[in-house]
């Protein structure tokens, strides 16, 4: 039993998969954070662009509320 535990502790065959999973989690968290902040900026830009389009002088009917 002692030999099994010692061999199990020294075994590094699964280390690569765990390292890749950790890297994937870090990259995924970075992408999620960037998307969260970028989404807010895109929303503000679209709202601003829409309000400028609605404020522009037009002839005829307007589709703006």
C-alpha cells in the first residue's frame, strides 16, 4: 500500500490535462471579463448613435419614438 501511495504521488501523467484546464479557465475568465466591459461600451455607442440619428433633421415621417 505504501508503494502505491508513493507511486501515485510521483505520477505526473495527468498533470498536463490539469494544466491545460487551468489555462483554459484563465483565458475563459479573461474573455468573459472583456466581453462584459466591451458590451457596455457597445451599448452606449449604439444608444448615442441612435439618438443622433433621431435628432437629425428629416423631411417626412420619422421612425424615431
